């Protein structure tokens, strides 16, 4: 039911997208979301899960460089 403003979207693939949080908890807070709305992560197809994971990994690598750190935290909210 929510619309993500285009200026918050960092990258979009065929199945997923990453965007900045409107109310970030910490510096560098990003959200990765599948484009298709499902109730649970396991409801995604295998290709959607793979795309989601690849985008999360890429986002993490970019954020570590941007934030000058060697670690990050990732959480899946199901």
C-alpha cells in the first residue's frame, strides 16, 4: 500500500529494488524489497530470492565502501 518516492530508489532489477529508508534508524540504513508483494520470503520464486540476495549483497558491498567500514548488519523481516 506504500509508494516509494523515485528519488529514494538506488537500484532496481527485474525482481527487486533497494531504496533509502524515509526514517533511517542509523546512517546508511537501506531497504531491499522484492517488487512482487508476498506475505513471506519463502513465497518468492527461486529466481526472485536469488535476485533479492544478489541485490542485498551488492548493496552491502557498496554501503561498506561508502561508510568506510568492513562489516554491516542485514535483517530479513518476514
